[in-house]
C-alpha cells in the first residue's frame, strides 16, 4: 500500500507523482491543504518533521524528501527502471539530482512565492506573519526574507540567473542526448521537470527560447502519459489563478 501525502501545486510533490506514474504504481493521493496548515499539524510533523510535502508512506513506513522518495521507489520497484545501468552513469544521475535540489528547485520558489503565494500572507499582521514563518521548521528564513510583499528585486534576479544557469547546463547535455542521462528517461529528468513546468506556468517559457534541445526535452516529457496524470486539472497555478492564463504556454 502506497500513500502520497502531497499538494497539487507543489513542485516537489509533482516530481514524485511523475515518478509514481512513470513506474505505473497505484497509490493513494492524500492532499494536504497549505491554507489550513495541514502540513504543520502535529500528526503530519510526526511523519515529516520538516513540515513540508511530500511524504510517502509505504507499508506504514514514512519516507521523506522528494528525491529520497524517488530513489526509494527506484530501489523497491525496479520493474520500470528510471536509473542508468552502470555505477558511473548512476553517479552522473545523482550529481544532476543534487544540482537540481541546490539550484533550480530553490530558485523557482522565489518567483512562485513572489508572484502567487505571497498574497495569502499579505493580510496578516506582524505577529501573525512572524508566527507563520516560525511555524515552518525548514522555511522560517525563507518566509522572513519574503515578508508580506514578496522577495526583493535582487533575490528575484538571482533566482532567474540560477534558472538560466540550469537551462544552459541542460542544453549542453541534451544536445546529442534524448534525456539528461542518455537515451533513457531517468529520475534526473523527473526531478527538474516541475521547475520547468512552473516557469512555463508563470509565463517564463521564453527563458529557453535559445535552448532548442531543452525545448524538445520539455515537449517530450509533456507528451508522456505521466504528464496528464500528474498535472491533472487544478494542479497548475494557471488553473487556479486566472491572471496567469494569458501568459502560460
Ligand atoms: N527537500 C524537500 C523540500 C519540500 C518542500 O519544500 N516542499 C514545499 C512544497 S514544494 C512545502 O511543503 N512547503 C510548505 C510551506 O511553504 O509551508 C523535498 O524535496 O521534499
């Protein structure tokens, strides 16, 4: 029995949903409502002390952190393989995973929050906002930097630079390779795809206009059956925030 505690819009949850669907695994999709702080409730913190989604529960055992969950699924359900075949190529995949966690995954949060999520905190007074930031075990500093009006221009510029660096690095690898680690889709592709989907959803798909192989890769991932299963109606920001509809791809 596999249960994924997650959130429709969360890019980290989308990584794991893509992985579960690629592996054709059935799972119970349990949604946590951020607006109701369900991810900060004591019973959830007992499973995931970081107070973030997703958490996978497999046969009663909680597994946390989206990349760890993907690697766990790969180990336990190898029938549909999503790793390269040799130790050296698997190390290459893990190096991409770590780079993606450190660079684009962190970067994409800044425009996501500045453009959309910050509005849900705009009406809090100082004390309530401070409490909301402090309630988040892993994100107190992030929320404090964001404040109730969004990140500074410098922060936003730095995130777009980090995303551009990712695009450049991926373009080099994808020129001549179908997927990031060669001819087969791997966890590396699934790890970073949600950051690209979010860039597109926020109206920034032109960021890879000069990276034709990244564009081909993006479209190839979107054409897979795992895409509509993961990005069901109501799971992209433009489904919920109509002002994004004009600019999304
Ligand atoms: N390293 C963690 C990060 C998870 C994470 O940051 N999740 C976000 C959604 S993508 C979250 O739960 N945020 C809760 C909040 O902002 O309060 C992972 O990959 O699972």
